[in-house]
C-alpha cells in the first residue's frame, strides 16, 4: 500500500521515469563504446560515469561552470512549456543577452564598479525578454505558431549580433568580442578557491535563486496557476476569466529573460569565453530543450538534469585517454539526451501500470456485490450511530484505501 501511494506521487513518478530514460541512454552509449573499441569500453564508460568526480574539487567546479548556461536555458524552455508553448528560440535569446552583457561590460564605463556586473546582467535579461516577446505577441494576437517564429528569431538574432559586434566591440585579430572590464566580471566570493578553478563564481548562486523564484511562481502564486491553466486548456481558462493573451506574452517574456541571463552569466564569468563572429547558433539554447525534457519542466528537475548533463560532458573529455575520438563523446551525450526526451513516454507507461491494479480492485468489488445480492436489513438500513457522513475528507480517505 505504501509503495502504491509513493508511486502515485507525481514528482516521484517523474523522477523515476527520468532515471529510466537515463539508464536507457547510458546503455546505448555503452553499446557504442563496445562496438568502437571493446577492449577499453568498460574503463572508458566508468570514466564517463565518474564525470567531474574524477578530478576532485576542480572537476566539480567544471561541472558547475558547464551547467550554469544550460540550466538557465532549460528553465526558459520549461517555463514556456508550462503555458503550452515551445520556446525553441532560447538560442537567439541567449545570444542577444550575451551580447548586451558584453557590450555593457565594455562600453559602460560610467557605471560604478561595484554594480557594473549587476547592471550587465540586468541588461542581458532585458535583451532576452525583448527577443522573447516577439513570438509571444505574434502567438497571442495572431495565433502564429511560436515554433516557426522562434526559429526565425534565432537566425535574426544571430546575424544581428554578428553585425553589431563588428560595429561596436570587435577584435579583428581574433574575430571575436573584446574582453570585458574587470569590474564587469562576476565576483568569485571565494568559490574559485573552494573548487580550485577560476571558472566558478557567484553565477551558481544566481542560478539557484532563479530556480527557487521560478518554482515559487509556478507552484505558489495565482499567476503561476493561470499560466499552467492556459497550458492545460486555453478554452477552459478563457471561460474561467483568465486573460489568455496576457499569460502567453508574459510567459515568453520571462522565458526570454531567463535565457538572456544565462548568456550573461556565461560570458561574464571571466573564464576567457568570447562571442565569435560565426554563422552558428548558440548550442546552449538547444541543450536547454533537452535539459527541460529530462527534468520534466519542473524547476528542481531542470536544475538536477542540467548538473547531470554537465557531469557527463566533463567526464567525456577524459575518455580520449582510451583512444576514443571526440565524436564518440558527442554521440554518447546525444544519445543520452535523446533518450531523455522519452521520459514523458516512460511516465505515461508508469501511470498506466499504477492505475491498472486500482481498476482491477474496483472491478472485483463490483463483482462481489453482484454475486451476493442478499443484503440484511441492518446492512441496507444502518443504525443511527453507524451512519457515516460522506464528507470530502472521508471520500479522500476511501479513495486512498482503495
């Protein structure tokens, strides 16, 4: 009975289905390694599983560094999912936010040094929000599919940023942006010494705050309830008096702001990361889709799945010690992410398995009543002290017992 009740908890079911998807992806990855090089396949697979733990505190710091941008884009995609929208434009929002953060970090010398990095991050959020509002407005007022408009906005944002970089903050020798001012780099707060790497800063603290804020908005506020209601059934939400257009627009604006913040956190980390003038979409935006799917669009699940994927990426770099080409690493990570997309399928299968025994018990009870029609008077008409009032609490208890 306790096991059945535990499986009926939605969060536990989602977590278990994600674990099943991860296990399936790792199994396929092991098969690929065995086909490529059976001799070193097992040690290499163990190295991937160790991930950042292979190098101690420094490896964990690398996991955090790689996880920060994909967690933010994952939050962006997952937040839009809750409103029934597919924010595939996280890449363009990420790029726009990154550029504005870099521009402010280089050009805005009039900002006090103490808050320079904070102003740059706010600018990144505003840029991402503006870029995300376009598909939201088109969806709300003209019912234009947000997938198409988001994809187009990705390319528009990429080419616009490339053109603006060349005209403003361009380093022609390296075909990239110039380095930001020291005051615009995120404070380390002692985390660089804790993890023995300069790549770790307060960005992870900002990510945790963002996860907590999104969780509170979705689970504890009326606004979050309205967003989820629109995602489940727009017509019913409109009938209930919820402003559907407002929910769609605000959902895309907030999603864009989250992606833009992710871009700012990455390029202001002081890790030597620069925006290059290349006709390539930012991969962090598409990785965020996988993170959101694997985390079931739940803020805490997205946080954990982002850390997991970053953990595999760090472990994948060490696999070259066993004479595996880098493309094998990309294939393994891609297969795991791809299988993560089937977490929703696993969840539906588990829900069907859980509900099946309940239906069978109810059918057996009905057959018992039909095969025993003899009912005594005391059973048909119970005494006054035996009458149980069917309150909502009693009905809930009866359903749980069943």
